[in-house]
């Protein structure tokens, strides 16, 4: 062993026994040898005489790299030496007279032979067919030397396919060109001989060396797609291939490889008439029985893929062939294979290239145009429904994960939800072509699930319920209400059922979803209301042991109450009694969920109760009693928490905050069922209870002024009270707004502005006095936070901060729009607010020209239109000094001309067209209010800056002075489009 061999061994050592310093030296040494000019000669010599596998691999790797990187700079002698040496090794020929190593290399490990094949293929890449035209022809006679050379030949063909020919991998343009060159040369020179060699190899070695035959068949499979199909699809070859598949005594891998070749033949691209003749000639029915074997075996998997591919090609033929004979033969062969394909879909692993859903969807689509289905087709539809039910079942191995909803369970549920979207589209299509059969299948499936025993698979029950749920997507509201078809039988059966596996989370959830989907049937058939209520209120729903099911049931129950509402009045006492423990648990101090802290799940029970007891159908005395019984403990909990807040340590205070938050959410949810008319006009006592509650909750802002979640929840309740109490909320607003205005964070200001928008929209000028005192403060806060220039995002900026600033800017602009459009624009110029007028105008001007949200730009233009109308009466002097000149010189030119000339102003976008309409209206309003002052400035100063021809300027004046706004808009758009090409980026927004 010389130094190089020692160094190679050390550099490949992974045991950790070699000193790291020594290993670094060894790596450096072999790298130094690799860079010597004579490296190829050194490698060939080592391949001939060394007995070490590591040395063989290193030498072949060096030769491969040298050819890839240095081929163009090698001498002719070097190329010839490498070619002859490598080919001799591949063909088990001695390189030198004294060389006895070639057999050892071909009998070595697979990775050595694969690396040698890679070197041969690299030479083929550069030299075939121009420099080395005889590579394949020369290889063939050497196959008579036996299995080692045949194996090497197959490896060369497979590596050639992997690295150059196969279209399964992305290729560069150069590689595609070389691949085409090699295939053309092989087709012209040697493909028939190679196919003959494959046939002889398989025939000769099928019993003695099945692994070698498998390798040859794998090579054949790869090449079928681009060689003459007649070389394979002939009596001799197909007989051999089917013999291999059908003989029981042979190795599974060999039989599977034969099936792979037949599948390649089936998938070969050709015209559909020829394809049908080919498929017909295969007599594929011979292999149907093979799929009934062990579903995990390689043979069954390969035959399953063969039948799936065969069926797909037949389906395509039936679609593409125009002749009735062609269609008839295609469908006859398809009907023959479909039962086996359906069996495969339910029981076997299918090649990932075959999409079960796509195949079934195409097959079902062929039935849409038929006047009626034959018995055979109906049978197939029934089998497709069986496939669908099998496909949508969860794997029982994930049962505990799905029930506890851990990370694995969540991923599996998400995967199935996504998969079912496409499956249920297929189900709807089947429902259209065979509605009666679909309903009967789902009925039978559901009946089977209902009558299931204790050991019934929970996954099967869940799948049956999911099918019933999905059926509702294709039914009209009238069909559900009247219980058309089998619904009149199925819904009552479902309502009265408790499954043995009802404790399973997924079964419980889909059961509740199904009842909710069909509750309109219950609405029409009120005798089933007690059954529906029990389903939601007992251990199947809100009292289910799994908290996720219980809270989902609360939400769905709230939806059911919204739909049934007045029909539930006779059952209110029963419902409240059933929910007593749930409500008591929620209102108990310290009951804030540790599992789901701060979430609004669970409060849906209170919303449902509010909807029930908030109806005017409920007698007034009972309504007051119900509401008092619920509000009193909730408010008491808040009051106790507020009193104790200062005496608790930080940990206890956090618990108090969570409890207060939970109480406020419950009160808020409860209030949603009470209308303004009921609380203020017909039953003012109800309104009085909510006023007292509001008074208590406003104290939360005093005691916890810095706790953002609490402030958010109280703000939400104020929103509710504005809608519920109407004008009677006014006495509480100064205190509420004063406390909320104490914080200046962007998020807080956004929430505050949204509340003000609601007040303005609800009460209009009625809040004018309140706004006069608040507007200067909130405007000052907003402008102190927003930058004077554009809000920049980029390196170093915090995305969350940028998002908050953009949201504040957007909400503030909407606030200004709401004020302007509700006759409150006088506040902008009141003595306390006029100091912010210039900042407001600059922000509005910038936003109407540049804001990325087109709807905000439109709103800002509308603000200017409103201000022009409000501040410039038809007869009278200017109300706001300087505003007229600002509008004429800044707004008109920048917004109405420069901004629309920008190429980003896209006339093909509907929102932009709406903005453009407002901009044109603004010009009309400016002309009406300012007359020739506006027109002269716009036309004589603005138009020349954008190179507008005089004749077009004159036409614009005529259109503007006319009365047809639509004609003005159309002309102005065409004018802008004509002017755009002349700008060359010269516009500067001022």
C-alpha cells in the first residue's frame, strides 16, 4: 500500500479513530495528487492494480470530475487513453497485459459499478456519435461474457437515462440538445440490437438470475417512451412479458418489472386510434386476478399502477376519438377494467403519478351529457362512492393524535380537510348524474353507522357522517326545509342517535356540523325541535367531555338559535336549566380557561342565551328576571376583582385580569340579543340594566388604564351599547372617551377612531359638540405619531411598527371622510382645531395622489369635494382663507392631472375607474364654485406642463362647461391616455 492509497483510506474514514490533524493532512495530500497533470494515468493504474474499494471509488470519482471539467482541454491521446481504459474495465477486458483487476471491479459493490457507469456516460455525452460512434455496438458482443458485463451494460443505460434522457428532471438547453443527438443516433444505429439483447437476456436468465432480468427490464421500461414501439409491442415480447407477470413461481421483483414495461407501453404517446388498437391487443384482462394478492407486495403495486394507467388511457381514447366504433371499443374495454381499478383504489398502493380523483372526475364528467345511465354505469357509480368513502377515512393509527389534537393530529386533520375539498366536488358531480343512487348510498352508509356496535370503527362512522354533511352542499334551501328525497328519514334518525364512538372528537364534531346544516328541516318540522335541542345540550354537544367539542357545540348552538329564534320560546326554561352548570362554571371566579386563555370560545353560550331571552316574544317580567340572573353575577365578579386589584401580587393580578376579561366577553355576547327598540322604547328596564353594567365596566378603564386586552374588550362593549342604548348612551360617552383617549399607541388610536366613526354614523351632528372637544386632541396625537413624509419600509424598519402606522393613517383618513360626509366639516376650522388644518390638507393631498389603497384615495378626493361644497356657498365670501388657492393650485394640478398621468393609474382596474370618476366630478365642482379662476389655472398652467396640444385643451374646456358628466369623464380618460406617452417621467408632484 503506497502513500496515496493510505491517504485515501484515511480521508474516507468515518469511524472517528483517525486523528483529525492526520485526516486533514490526508485530505490535503489526495487533493494535491488530484490536481497533478497525470491524474488520469494515476487513476487508471490504481484501478488496474489496487485491491481497495475506497481507492477504486476515489479514482473513478477523479476520472468523472476530470472529464466533466477538463474534457475540452485534454489532448487527443489523453481522451483516447481514458476511453479505452474505461471501456475495457466496463467490458471485463484487461487494460494492461498484467492487469487482472477488471473482473474484481465488475464484481465489486453497486456504488463502484454505478460510478464506473457514470464515467462511461460522461464520455458518451462528449463523444457519441461523432468521436466514439461504436460504443453501444462494441458493448453488445461483450454481453456473451456473462452476468457481470450484462449488469454493467444495464447500469450504463440506466445512468444515461437518469443523467441525460429522462424528462423527470429539469434539463438545461444544452443537455436537451445533447439528449436529442444521442437518441437520434441510437435509433438510427443500435436500438433494434439493444432490444434484441434485452429479449435474449430475459429469456436466458429468467430462472437462473432474476435480479439481472429485473435490471434489464428496468432499462427497457425507461427507453420505451422514445424508441419504436413495434420493437416491444409485438407477439414475441408481449408474450414474454405477460408470461413473466403470470407465472407464480418467479420472484416478485421480476414480475413487477415486467408489469412496469407493459405500463410504459400503455403510456407511450401516439395518435389515439393507434393507441386504442395497441391497448386492445394487450388483452390486459389476463392480469386482473393479480391485484387480489398481498396489497403490500411489489407485484400487486406494479399491476395496480398498470391497470390504473391502462384505464386512464382508455378514458382519454373515449374522449378523443370521434368515431362511434372507437368510442364504443374504448368504453367496452374501460367497463371491463373498471372493477379491478376500483378494487385497486380501495386496497392497493397506487403510483403517485396516477391521480385517483382526477381519473374519477373525468370518468364522471363523461356521464353528464348522457340522457340516462346504464346498469353497468350505475354499478360503477356505486363503486366510485365506495372508493370516496374509503378515501376520506382517517387512518386509525392517528386516532389518539386526532382526539388529543397534538401536532401530528393537527397536521393529519389539515391534510384531510384539504384533500376532502376535491373529493366533495366529485361527490357533488356524482349527485348531479345519479342523484337517487347517491342519496341511497349515503342513507345506507349512515344507517350502517347508526346501527354500529361498540367495536365499530370510529373512522367509518366519521366518514359516513361527513358524506351526509357534504350532501347538503348540493341541496337547495327548499329541499332541506321540505326534507326532499331521503332527508325526511335521515335527519330525525340522526337527531335521535348517540353513537358508541361519540366520545371521539371528530365523530362528535361532524355530527354537530351535520345537524346544523340540516336545521332548516327542523325549522319547518317543529316536532323535532326537542330532539335537536337535546343533541346540542347533552353529552353529544355542550356537555361533551372534550373541550374542543363543547366549545364548537356552543358556537353551532348559537347559530341554530339565530335560525329558530321565536320557535324556541316555549323551550327557554328547559334550555336555561340545561345550561345552568355551564354558565355557573363560566362566571365562577378563577375559571378562566388555562387551555385557551383569553379566547372568545365559550362565550357563544351567552350569545345564544341573549338571542333567546332578548326576543319581544318573551314576557317582560321573565325577561327581566332572566337578564338579571345572568348580568348580576357577572357584574359582581367584575366589581370584586376591581376592589381586590390593588391588594394582589402581580401573579394574582394577572389572574384577576383574565377573569375580568372573561366576564366582559360574556356580558358583551349576552347583549347581542337585545335590540335598541326593546332596550329604550318597549322595555326601558332592560336598558337600565345595561346602563348599570356599562357604568361598572367603565371603572375597568380607571383601575387598569394600561392593560390593552381589557381596554379592547371594554371598547367592544361600548360599541355594543351604542347600538343597544341609542341616544341614552350619551351621558356615558364623555367619561368613556376620556379614559380611552389616555393612551397614545397606534393600536389604541385606531380602536378609538373606529368607535368615533360608529358614533358619527349612528348619531350624525348629534355628536358635534363632543367631537369639537375631542378632535383637536386626537388629531394632535395622530400627527405626533405619523411621519410627515411617506411611511417608509425597508432595511432596519420593523414590519409590525410599519403595519401599525399604515393602519393608523388609513383609519384616520376614514375618520376624516366620515366627518366630512356627515356635515361635521365645520369642526375642522373651529378655533380649537384650525391649527391642524394645514397638516390635514397636506396629508389628504398626499393620500389622494399616492396612497396604495385606491379606496382610500377615492375617499380623500370625496373629502375635498365635500369641503369645496361646504366652504364655498354659491353666494357669499370664502369661509376658509387660503383654501381656494390651495385647491386650485395644489389639489387640482397634482391630484386631477399629474396623479392620473402616472402609469400606475390603471384604467383596467374597476376601483381605479371609480376613483377616476370622483376626480372628474371634483373638476366639475371646482368649475361650478371657482369658475374661470380654476379653468384658467388648470388649462394655462397645468396642461402646458404635460405637453397638452391646444386643440385638446379647448375641447376639454367645452366638455367641462357642458352638462354631460359622463361625456366629460370619457373625454378626459382619452385625453390622459393620449398625454401619457409624452411625459417621459418628467412629472413632479408638488
